[in-house]
C-alpha cells in the first residue's frame, strides 16, 4: 500500500503542530495553505512536510473554497494508490497504518472513520481517548477523513464557496453501498462543526478557547439553557411584579379617597 494525504490548513498551525505526528502514517503528505499563512509554512518547513500554496481559496469572492484547495493538493500527488483527505485538527490512532493495511480496503469504496474522540483542550491530548467525549458517526465518510483509491479518479466539487457541504457532495460520488467506516477512533481537536467559512474560533489552548470548551457543552444541555434564561429574566419578572403591586395600591387608595 502506498498512501498519500492532503490537508488544507489555513491559519490552523496551532492545531497542526499537534497533529504533525500523523506524517509517520503517510508515504507522502501535502499541506495546502495560502501565501499569507506564514505560521503554517514555517511549521511545515521545520517538520519537513511538503507545503504548497493555493491562490483559489477566495476565488470569485468565495469565503472558503475548500474544494478548490483540496483539488490543488490532489493535483500535486502521484495518485499511484490510496489517497486521503484529512483535516488539520484530526489526530489519527497510533496504529493507523497497520490497522488500515490489515483492513484490506476495497478500491471501489470511500472510507471514513467510525468514531471521533473530542480533545477540547491541549490537556485532553494527554488523556486516553477512551476517556474523552466520543462522536459515533451516523453519516459515513464525513469530510474530516475521506479515504479512497486513486483509480476512482474523483475530484472535489468546486462550486461551493465555503466548507459546509463540500464533503457531502464528494461523498455522493459513491453509491451508499460503497461508503464504509473503518473500525477506528481518531481524536478531533477543538469543537466540532466550526470554521466552515474559514478560521473563526480562538487559538487552540488559549484562555478564550478553554473557557468556551467548558461553556459550549452546558449550552447544549436544554435544562441548563432554560435555567440560564430564567436567571436572566428573574429581575425583570420581579420588577414587573413590584410595579403591578404598586399600581394596585395606588388604584385602591384613589378609590378610597373618592368614596
């Protein structure tokens, strides 16, 4: 097996520096970024990882044309065997290459990974993935990991102006029966489903990022959300109640005087 990978990393070096260890799983790895992302370019140079520049990410006013950037990376590969499109905030399991070869993947199929453990802070990376929050994928072959054979000759659709559904359009190029999950668990750094329009979230490990990492799960809890809204509304409720009581007293006093 010969495995080549493409990763689009635009202003994501704070994540990429934690996932560069993925390089040992690949025979070749290309990082795609933009000219102004000097931090990613410098990191790749330091780690000996091939980095290419795309000038199409914001072509025609696009917010984040990730499909075009991925295709620029794919065009730079030899395409002699297996190809992997991998996000820069995904850390593969230690035995990934051995497990992949043992799985003997079908060249006519598109593969995803069955589970993602969420490492919301750098400290989580020191934990056993089994002790982290886990997402069990119900939609096979999401964009953070898409493995396919070069003989399929598929390219990413380039019509999208952001990264929200490029992977879904690409996945649709394979019939449902040929979309499969590898029985593995990777680690996803940071929060899930963000930055589809380009980098928006705080730097990984920053104080703002750590605080948001704790707040977001609470917000997702409906009971907590209702309680939080109730606390905010309580002073208004009390003020309105006191105002109503005051009005009643004034009306009674006025009625007494008239009587």
